[in-house]
């Protein structure tokens, strides 16, 4: 790392390397979606069994992300980030070389650890960048989540056109992972850990169990049946496991997740907003790709597009525009604040979905609607890290962003469950291939618009409009203790520009 007489100087490549790592996360998640049918045919497995290629990745991400995010806070972000990239690289090699479904599922579990690169990357930025650059940098990095998902879909379309072998997709993921590992090894500096304590393995196990029990039925309910014993039992088990997790965490000095992090209103709002943005991102990917491939002669809608055309013509514009809209999102956050930017993002997503619900008979109409939703998600993702950093200390940056990543994953799972459920019921009678009625798409777009609108209302009403500084979790806990003792809060524990009365509101 370059140095000056004043000490270490921040490497100029830290921001692009962290952004690349986050792009890798999203690309690895979306690359596999368009080739599930090819995998099922090549491995002679059922659609139900093959769907675990996505489900296993999602469950691994949900379990590993909070653990790895916390390890980054406790052990240092560089070694944890490098370890994650090595595991992801091994998973890519295994996926690219195997023709066995269980081994492919193991590979996807290994690749699921990549989700931790987002909270680890945000932590690196907070450690390395000066305050005046942090908001814009976090916005750019977070915005690449939407960009990477679109790029992954487009790359898959290009690599598998004309029936090419699906293994190409995993070789691409392997190459991208190797590049990320080399870049992180060279650029990410070594820093002392920001947190003290030890890893809460009991809490990690309970949280992982709760998330598996929640996400697994969302991903598999269409195969198991929404009213089946497995689905209902999993949801009940998730509630029980999460309740036990909260009770255990309340008794620990150094819990995996601070209970205030789960009860502090701004953080709750940020996580619910992340869930709605996760819904918005995956609904547009899944529905548009399916809609435009429908043959109009049979369905009365659609454009008979190929997988490649669906990716390049309809989804690429929104993803490519993220290169511009991600920095723009950072400027919006810097100028108007995270709250206002989130409201703008969610309202824009609602407008995009309403447009798709009403106007979808021409190519340009679908492109415009998809573009609006993609831009909205990029703005929203740009605002979320800034909102979280306002309310947690440096020692909790990794775990706070990990929890928010889980919220977005739950949103993606809900979106997938919604789309699959709606597009596999009320099919056109007499069609040689299963095709849903056009009204099914309209309902999906309308539900997505309603979710985005509800998110905008929640953010507008749930977050304070005050321009004054905000309490971090550590400051809030200190205030609680001092307030109970009847003591005033020391100046150094108050948010910048606030009075004692202000900070207690």
C-alpha cells in the first residue's frame, strides 16, 4: 500500500475493487436462473430437484452472511474477504466441472458465501474512505447489486445461445471469482478489527436455523403445496427458532446481533425497505423475461423473444444504465438524505410497475417500465448503506449490512414464490405449452406496485425528517443507561449538531 509521511494512504483502487466484489455477488446469483431447464435436461433430474440449485445458494447465503459479516468485524475484513473469495472460487470450479447434481448443489452452497462480500465491502469502505467520500462510495457499491444481477442474466443469454453447454456459465463465474480474489489480495489493506468480543456461535446457529425454516418453504412451496404440513411446519418452526434466538441474544454481552438493532425503528424501516426492493428487483427480472418470450399467436401477448433477446433487448438497458444511475443515487443521498432517496426510489418502482401493468403491447413500453424499476432499485440500494451507517457504529457495520442483505434475500424469495405461483395457475386452455393468461402478469405487476408504494409510505412515516444527527446503536445504548441513572449525556456521545433534548427524541 502507498504511504506518505502522515502514514498509510488509502489505495485508489479500494472503491472499484469493493464494487467489483459486490457485482460478483449479484452476478453469481442470477447467472444460473436462465439455465435451470438446461441443467435439468443434462443431469436427467426433475424440475423440483433442479430448483435446489437456486434454493441451496439462497439458504447458504442466509446462514453464512451474518456469521461472516460479524467475523469481519471481529477478525478483520481483509482475511475474511479473501477467505470468502477462495471458497467461492472453489465452488465455481466444482460447478463448472461436475455433472452430478449433489456436487452441483455443494458448489452452489460454497458460492452462497459470496453474499458476505457486500457487508464486508461496506465495512472496508467505512474503514478506508474519508467521511466526505463515504456516502457516494457506498451508494455506488450498493447500486452495483442491481447492475450485477442484470449483467449475469445477459451473460447467460450470450453464453448459452443456440443450446450451448450450461457449464460455460459456471466457468465465467469461476473466472470472475479468480479476478476478484487477485484484486482483493493486492488492493484491500490490512486493518485492526473494529469490534471486540468473540463469535456468538450459538446465536449464529439459531439465526441460521430460523432463516432456513423461513426461506426454504418460500422457495419450495409451489412444489410442496402452500397448505402442506412441511410448509406450515417450517413457518411455525421459524417463529419458534427466531424467538429463542432473541431470548438467547438478550442474555449475552457480545451477541451476534444487538437486540436494539432488531428493535431500533430506523433499522427496522431500512430492513423492510430492503425487503421491498428485493421484491421489486426479482419481479421485474422473472416476469419480463417470461412475458417477452411468450408467442403472441398462442398467448395473445408477448414477442416470441429468445432467451438472448429477452436478456439483451429488454433487461440489459436497465442494468447498463446502472453505471450512471448508481453514482446519481449517491448524489441524491448526499443532497437530500437517505430517507428522501428511498422514498423516491420506491415511488419510482411503483410507477414503473404500474406502467408495465397498463402498457405492455410494444417493445419500447416494456423496456421503459423495466428501466424505471431497475433505476429505482439502484437508487434504493444506494440509500440503504448510508441509512444503516447513520445508525450503527463501525463495530456493527458488517452485521447491520448482513441483516439488511438477508432482508433483500427474503424479498427475492417472496418475489420468486409470487411469480411462480401466479404463472403456473389459470393457464390458457388448449395451449400446447403451459402459458398463463395475460391477466396473471397484470396482477403480478399490480402487487409489485402496491408493495413499492407501501414501502414508500413506511419510509416516509417511519423515519424522522429531522436534519440533525442521529444516534448510533452504541450511543442509544449509552443514553439508555445514563438516562436511567438520571444523568445527562456527555457531548462526545451526542450526534453532531444535536442537543440533549434532541438526542432523546
